[in-house]
């Protein structure tokens, strides 16, 4: 039996982690609007845009945004497909 495409070897796995690393490459705090604009610019898959769009308004340190994104991924059952964020 062939492995489903959403298991960690998929192209999408780790994409959100790379996105967060790019967000915090030169900043320690980002606001929700910056996150939304960067997600569109980063050309994230539609499902990850949905996850990012669920973020409440506010300023985010890296640990807080990771918690928020991981919670949304877990709620959708997508942690195996996309991985988690640190």
C-alpha cells in the first residue's frame, strides 16, 4: 500500500515552520496584519492561509504565534500533513 501524500514527505510539510522563520528573521514582534500580508506573499497553500487567518488580532512573539498556529493545526487534524511550528 502506498503512503498517503499528506504524510511528512509531502512538499507542504514544514512550510508553516519556514514561514514563521521568515517572519521572525529580523523582528522579535509581529502584528496580525503583517502576518496576513506575509502569508499571501509567501504563497502558502490555501489550507495554511486558513490557519493563519484564524489568528486573533494583536502583537505576537514567536512562542505565542507558534502556540496559536499549532492549536489551529491540531484542531483541524493537520499536524501530520503540515508539521508543527517551534
